[in-house]
């Protein structure tokens, strides 16, 4: 395994001073070290991975130096446009070091949403004509790989990717742990929300721990899972999935259970939702200010005004809640108000260590959910 400090020091030796991207569980230890040892203006967690490519491009244009973009391989899709139409050798020819966590690596057990992406991770880079190396598990071998990496970027002025397998980095805990003092964690807030819903209401839950907690709560309640669409992948798109359902089922209430990181990743969706003016669309954003599923790195969730943004985008109602009483009262207002309407619930980050995963497959979830919609 690679020591995070040693890897970081090697990058500094190669004059990598700027870091940006979206956190990943396979990179969480390295990202935590970067957070502790890099000034805030030199480590920018972006809304999505495409933004990070553009940000690293701007950094290079201003300084002539190379930036590092970190991401999970699921974020490759968000990068394709700026990598091909901005950074490519045939356009502006921008050197960028890509650090990509390889979820769903072939022949390794992983969650279903990562399997396809894992299979095509290297193929996508080949298609993009971006050379890559799998990061070794020793620092001495890593030094050799970095020589090849930086020689290429300096010669070709083009991106190069380092692929990171599971357990490549040694464990590291950040010394800058964010602490809040809200009444609830996401799971307890989610339970309050679910308790207010009617049996015929439709639920679309965002990727990550939210869907896992929803699944387990239905189990605790001895309820089936037919009324919930668990968006296990596609971060940032659950609200658009819910919108598509709400458009097609105008007589049913549709609730999107979202997260701050997901909302920020594709915030343009709020504008489309607002302008559709659907009475049956209800948007609940559980905001813990963190990418909780991939290491707890901060989002901009506590730095922006989500309710004001929603109102500006055309939501008829936008509420905030923190306490049990506020959540229950706000849910009553949400249920009895024509949408689109939004409730932001602020909570502490964190989850149970024994939190399980859905025991049904995505295809099984889809089948029973579609039956419920009928």
C-alpha cells in the first residue's frame, strides 16, 4: 500500500500544487491528506467531474502548471465533453493528471451500479486516446510510473490518467473533521419523512446511503419496497427521474429524497423542475454538507442557500427544517401545498457502521416499482 504523505510529496516534487475533483471512496484517504495539507484555494471540491476538468484547464492557462483531478470512475461520463472538446490535443492541448478510483474492477466484488463502469473504465480512456497507468502498490514502483506520466504530459501537453484500485492507499484520517450540532442524522430525519407519507405516494431516493437507509427502514416497518425507486447510481439525477414520473402520473404525489452533493452536482435540474410547475412534485433535500458515502469530504451544502435557489428556479414553496418538530410541521405543509415544493433538512453527517445494502437487485426493484405505478 502507498503512504498518502509519500505520494503527495512525490506530486509536489513534480510541481503538482492544485487539486480538484469529486471525492471517491477509493481515494478518500489521499483526499483527506490533501485537505489537511493544501490551502483551501488549491483544493477545490467541484459540483461534478466535468467542472473539475474545466477548473484544471483554467489553472493551467493562468500558471502554465499541471493540475490534478480526482474522481470515481463513475464520473468519467461527466468529463467526456471537456476532455474531448477542451483539453484534447486537437483542441487546446491541456495537460491534466487524472486520478481515477476503479470501482467495479473486473473479477472484484462490488455493487451492481459499478459493474458496467468498471468493465469499461480502461476502454473509455482508450477511446478518448488518454494514456493511463494502474497505480502500483509500492512507492518505489510509483516513482517510476510518475516519471512516465510527467514525461508524457510535458512532451504532449495532454491528459494522463492514474487508475487506483481498492486498498491502494494506506488509511489516513483527516484532522479537519467537520462537526455540526443538528438534532438528526440523515437516517433519523428520513424516518420522520417516510412516516408522514400516504400509502399511494411515490418515492425516488438518491444514490448512496439514502437509498440504503430507506431500504432498511421499509424492512423494519415490514413493508415491501414497491413504492420506492432506489437510484443506486447516477448521482445527481434522482430529481429528474422523479420529474419524469410526476409528469406521467399527475394524480399521484411524487417525493424525491435527495442529498446536498447530488443537488449541487446537477443543479440545473432545479430550473427545469421549477418551470414545469407540477403540482405533485415534492423535493426533499437532506443536507449534511458532506459527500458522506465516499469519505465525508465537504460539499458546498452549508455555504449556499438551497431554498432561495429553489424559489428563484420557480418552486412555489421552499422550507427549511432541523428539529423533529420542524420536520413534522414542514412535511405537513409540503403535503398540503401544490408543487413544485422543496424542504431542506439540515443534519449531521455520519451513518451506522452496520448499515446494510439492498438485498434486491436493481432489476427486481424496477419491476415491483413499475407495478406500483400502475
